[in-house]
C-alpha cells in the first residue's frame, strides 16, 4: 500500500482549485475532494502530479500560504477581468524578462547607450508625428508594403527592421519550449518590456498574421512612450485605457493614414486592401475608427475574417532550429552567441538561460556564429 501524505496544507489545495478550476478538473483522482477537508489524503506521487498540473514547486503545497504571483507589467484586457492572468502569461513574461536582464547587462558592458527613440514621446503627441517617426526608425519608404510578396514576408521584413533598430523580438505560441503549455491568444496577443537599452517585444504566435503585424507596431509605440504592458487587443480594439487607446490610434495611423482613408467613397475591402497595401481586417478597423462602418458591422467582418485566417496559422513544428530563432529571437541568440565566443559569458549560463540540453545549445550557438 502506498504511503499517504498528511502534512500538506489543504487550504493551498482549496486556493488552487478556486483560482484554476479547469486545471483542478483535470486531476483524475476520485478522492481529490476529500483531500480538501483531510477526510482522505493524497500519496507523494499524487502531490507531485498536483504540483506539476498547477506549475508550482512541490514545496508550495506545504507552506502556510501560497505565494502571490504578481505580473511585473500592466495587463490590459479589452473586455472584463483585466486583472486576472494565467500561469502561461506569467511564466512567459518572466522568461522573456530574464532574457532582457542578461542582454541589458551584456550591452552595457559593451558600452551601448540608450536608444535615441526610446521614451521620446507622450500620449499628448500627434499620432501622425509618431507614424512618421516609426517609418524613420524602421527606415521604411511610404510604400514599403507594396514591395512585399506576401504578408508573411512583410511581417518578417518588419521584424528584421525592428532588430536592426535595436529592438529584440520574440515570437512564440507556447511557454518556452513546453509544447503542452499553449498560449491563449484570447488572453494576450503580445506584450512589451520597455527598456531604453534593450527593449523586448513578444508576439503570440497563435494569432493570425494581420493581427501580429498590428500588435508589432502597437508595441513599438509603447517603446516610443516608454511604457511596458501586455494586452489582448480583442477584435483589434484596445482596452479602456488612455495609453492603450493612444497606441492603438498611432498603430492605425501608421498602417492606414486617416487623411487618405477618409477620401474613399465606396467600401470595397478587396480593392481598399490593395490600394493601401494592408490586410482587409486593418481596412475594416480603420473604417470603424472614422465612422464609415459601425461596431456591429466591424465585428461581423472581423469574426468572419478571423475564422478564415486562423485556419492558415502555421502551427508549432517544422525545423527545430528555425523555430528556436522565433522562440528566443534571432537578435537575442546572435548577441548571446557573440558574447559566448568572445568569452564574455559562460557556457553553463547559456544552458541555464535557454533551458535546453547542452548539445542543442552548442548547435544553436555554432549556427549563430556562422
């Protein structure tokens, strides 16, 4: 007979059940409800499974009270429940934050100075001025999108320009490399960790392409005003927050200038998308902004568009080393690789930082050094 554990704190189990009912429901033991009142007790292996299910250290189950998790950045939701966040969001933010701390220290050692565009605007500035500044930072022509064969190419093109400007870009649809922990795009489309030397932006890879581009530019505006945040941008509409609404207006102005879209007489999404060199969903969002369509019309178009586009999303998989460049960011890996091969960072620290097997890390670092 397996020995049962009696010294755990049943109040911690009750707290976990209340906070994460879906995860509690996945625990398949019939007597689990009796653990909450200690009418029955779990075994050691059952407690280990509970800790794994809730992604907490095993020892937390024996504490007087579970430590409170606090997201280090504001989390903005378009609809209700703006303060709640999942373990997946928390762990992803903390994972990227650790990357940022390492990179910042390395760049300071190399003598890097503050990025000239970081925190140079406020929410009182004109979105048209900020739109022009974005093109300047990314070194974009006014018709840059017309030279891109596809929106996937346009997205990668923008990422490359972000990295050349000194911004680190991470794109992932799971927590780190854990394929069992998918990120919920309904909770967050992305986030930005502001820093005037090493700003990091994160894009949820489970989103459809047009929304990723919108999120990417939205995050750059956050860097220009010097504010970190995570956001869901549900239906491509910002939360009821002055800063988020401002970033939203600037993003829309960059993608489709108001002065130009106001002049249209006939709403033809296909032709307008070709004319302005943006996706149809961005056109619809801009038409909503200027009152050419109402919110119900926009949401109907958005939901139909989203349903079609979500089927085209490239799921996690394919060549592992190509995927890794997205999950950590190419610029991040190149920086770490350069520091490693110049003996400015230890191999053991790189292994710990990437949370991968040494042989895998060595292969990645060698590829980056080529």
